[in-house]
């Protein structure tokens, strides 16, 4: 058993937003700085929530509980990756891709928490996660058969790794049904639980992961002057934007809030004030950013 420490939320620094400065902002730089700091605070709170243990869990979590906690941690690591990209001045090339992965985990937690006593939901998650490994094992065996039964060392290692994954999930390969029989909701259904704009952000992130024409044309090519049909390569990084940071920070707090309420109700009193305070600052700062964007858009239209 790991050693445990008394949780002190005061160790997580509260970022004081200068809303007057945001109201007067003449560029997005100030909004980026604020969204960066609020994302850091939200990340630390999320990690604290994932590590909060009641007396029933000082020895660890069951598989289904661990699925929820694991996705909380995954969300926090993706948030840290966004933070690191900005701190290292690498630009925003990975912002939407990381946001897309973050939305996946957030939507999975939301769906599972709709009825955390429904074991079939967790089983469907595991089956959907591992059906690819089952198909992979089938492919390996087909390749071995084509070689007359000769098994390569790398195939031995891969098979051991996959079987270990099945075992840790508490299932056997034969128990995993075909894709058509797995009752796991698609991304659009899950993301609807996060709000009306979530799926659009998810699709944009997917396009940037897979290299859609929208991504390539907008971010990695530039049009040749005087010839709309031709392009040159564009190597500059994508600028960082505040919107993904505000969204990740807010969703992280909302998901953490629901997790605490559903899974560790004894900790509600500990977290509720801090959650409400951070949500208020995020909502207000994000709202001021939207006001800024509207003003900037109108100013550009007047110039053109």
C-alpha cells in the first residue's frame, strides 16, 4: 500500500484574475496568460480529486472504480501537455489534438457516472477497448498459420502483453464479443453529455490528428499570391489560443465535481467551495474573451 498524505487544498495556489485588465485587453495575449494560469489551477485540483481516498479505498480501487480514476489522471496529463507546449513556446500545433483526447476521457467519465452501479456500462467500455486486441491476436495467429506454425519471438512477446491486458481487465479473450454486439455508445452520443459544442471541437481535433484537408490547408500550407489554386509549404507553428484552455479547465472542474459527488460524497464539503470559485472565474474570463472576439471581428469588418 502506498503512503498517504493529508489533503490540503490551500497548497494549490488560487490564481487571482484581473478582470479589469481583461476588459481593456487589446490583444489575446492577456487572455492566453489567464487561461494558462486557470488551466494550471484546474489541473492541480483534478489530480487532487483523483488521489482523494476515503476509508473504503485506502487499499486501492476495483476495476470499475479504477477506470474512472484512470481517466481523471489521463485528463490531467493531457492538460499538462497543453501547459508544457505553451511554457516551452512550441506553439499551438497540438492544442486541438490534445483537446480531442481530453474530450474522449471526459465524455467516458460522464457516461459511466450516469449510472455508476450499471456494471454492463463498464463491461461495454472494457470490451470496446479490447476488441481491437482480440482482432490483433486473430491476425497474428493467421500469420503464424501461413508460416506453417512458426511463431516469431516478437509475436510471443505481443501475445503475452495482450493476454496480460485481458487478465488485468478481468476478462478472457473468448468473453469479448464482436464489435456489433458491444453496447458502447459512439463518440457523438457521449460528447453530447458535455454540451452542444463538444462534438464540433472533437471533430476538429480528429481532423488535425488524421491530417484532414481543413488542417493541412489552414495550418501547413499557404496560398501563392495571385494564384488561388497553388500552395507553398507553411512551416510556422499554429498560434496558441485561449479557447481550448478555458474549455479544458472548465470541463475538468465540472467532471471532477460530478466524480466527487457520485464517488466520494464525504469530500463534497472539502471541494465544493473551491470548485464554485474556479468555475465562476473561468466563466467570467471566458465571457470577457468572447466579448473581445466580437469587438475584434467587428473592427476588422469595418476596416475591410
